[in-house]
C-alpha cells in the first residue's frame, strides 16, 4: 500500500494535482478559524450546545462546523449547491436555457457565470437572515458585541465574500486538482468534525448517559456504523451490465469489431449528489427559522411557525419530504448526466447492438427502462442510508401527529427523542465521506493505471501489452 501511495508522487502531473487539492483544502480549513467580526463567541457556542440535536446540527454539518463558530465560511457551500439545483431545474423546464446548455463549452460557461451570480444573491439573503437572528434583542440577550446597525452590513459582506471564495476554491479543485471540488469541501468539513463526535460519544459513556444500556448502545452504534460503511461500499460498486455485441466491419484493409463487451450501469449513478441536493433544499428554511424581522419572529408566527417546526429533522413531514426529494433528485440527476439516446446512436455508429434489441430507438428505450428500474433501487438505498440512522439519532417524532400521536407516547424515550448523538455519526455524513473517498481514490487509480502503475485495488494493474517503466 505504501508503495502504491508513493507511486502518486512519482508522476509529476498527478503529484501537482494531489498537492494542489491538499493545499486548497488547507486554505478552506484555515478560513474555518477566522471568526466574523463583532460576534460573541461564548454565547454563540452556548446557543449551539443547547440546540446541538436540532435542525442546527444538520446545517452545521454541511458547513463543516463553521456555522457554530460563525466564521467567514459559515454559510459553507450550500448557496452554490442551491443555485446549481435552480439552474439544472431551469434547463429542463425553460427551453432557451436548455438550448444554451447544448451550445457546448460557451453555453456552459454562461450558465456557470449565472450560477455564480445567484450564489452571491443567495449568500446575501441567508447572511442577512443570520444577522437578524444574532442581533435579536427580544429575549434581552444579544450575540454580538457591536451595534446592530454596524453588525448587519458587516456580517452580510463577510459571509457573502466567504461563500464566493469557497465557490472559487471548489471550482479550482475540480479544474486543477483531483476529484469534485464541492464534494471534497463537504468531505473535509465532516472528517474534521469526527474527532469531536468521538469525544462526545466518550463523554456519554463516561457520564452513563443511557443508563444501564449505555455499553450496549455504544456497541450497537459502532457495529451499525461499520455495517453502514460496508453496505455503502457494496452498493456503490454494484452495477447492472448490459451485454453489447459489435459486428465485424472492414475499415481500410483491416477487419474491425466482432467482439463482445458490456455497458455498465451503476446502481447508484448519482452518488452522493441526490442526498446533498435534498439536504440543501430542506436545510434552507432552517436558516430562517430563528430570524426576527422588525421584531417579528417567524417561529412565533401563526402561519410560518407550524411550518418551520414541521420541517425540523426527525419530524414526520421532514422525513417524508426528504424521501421524496431524494427520489426526485436521483432521477433528475441521472437524466442530466446519462442520455440513453446518445448512447444508442454511438453504438449504432460503431456497429454495436444489444442482443435481441433493435438498434436505434428500441435500444434507447431498453437502456432507459433498465436505468429507470435501477435508479429506483439506488434511490431506496440512499433513503435507507440517510433516514434510518437519522431516526436513531434524533428519534421518531410521530408523537406530534394528530389523533395517533398518543400511541407513540408509550414508546421508550430513546425511540421518540433519539440517542442524542451528533450528526457526525448519521447516515448522510457516512455516505458523503465514503462516497467521496471512493470517487477520489478511483480517479487517482485511473491516473496511475493510465501511466502504467499499479492501482489501489487488488484487481487493478498495469495495462496489458505494455512495458512497465
């Protein structure tokens, strides 16, 4: 293994990409220690400790812990992801934008530029909501050390500039580094928080937080994490192989084709993106849940209050909407990155066909049907990985339901209120960490194999028929 890792640094281009990625991640973590001017760090930490198991815990997870400290990167990458979702949806329902996307590199650059503008706009709106919440004086306490008139514009400018800089970092990693920059930034934020999550778990064991069942609960939690990681690795490597036969044809004086191969379709082709998209959409209202506009609290509103409380993690409506959002974004993402019509046309151009299926539209329909079925399986897998651990952490709040809530009140408190463990142990965080790590390692391995070096997996190796260096 050490020899294979050393091979990375023997290739100049790959070495530069890896070091550049690590350098950008180091800059991202450095920004996570620069606080926003005028914030009362002690009161803010106390507020987050009191609400660690609530919706704020999930929002803080995707910001890499920066929201808890209100650093310059407090908003994280979520505004950019939300803006990307908006434009990807518009390319489906708005025909001029869809034509612009099909124009090639120039069209994609224009869409990317507009996405940046919307990211900055969302950053301004979200930072303004955070500033209003922090300067709330209705409770007699304030979390800022300067005047309200000075803090609000300072907070908006600082957090929006931090979001724009994170967006630039992610784009630079994607273009000049290894892996997807946005996913790696979220990955870095979660991994940095894992030691704190382990410390929190140790404190619960030391304080005997779950009574006589504490050792059993910890053992089940660790076993569950290992099982979830193994399940993620198994499904992420699973694929549906469609046999493809290429007919023999004469090109010049050579006989080409006549070989059998397969078209691999991953069970979870979208990776972690459907979960990130769904979490981004559902976490957006959480940033406004504590906002006070002109002394008017949204949580105390007769209209917005019940909606915001129903959209908290662990609530039935939140879990239902998250399931629907994961399924929707799984199909939506695969419809963008995978086009059966183009694959069928390319197969027909090179004399390829699926045995028993006519080339052309029949082939495209067959691939689309197979892709539809396995995408549903992949979406259900993402729901299992995301929802079940989250219910164990924050509990099943079905006791809030009308009429049938009294039935769930009889359940044990650890089932209705959860184990109170940090979100670092949730299925979403494990899915992102394992998924991003596998994708990054796979990209590095492909670079190694292409340059005649052994990869990380046992089945990988140098390309046959070529001499080793």
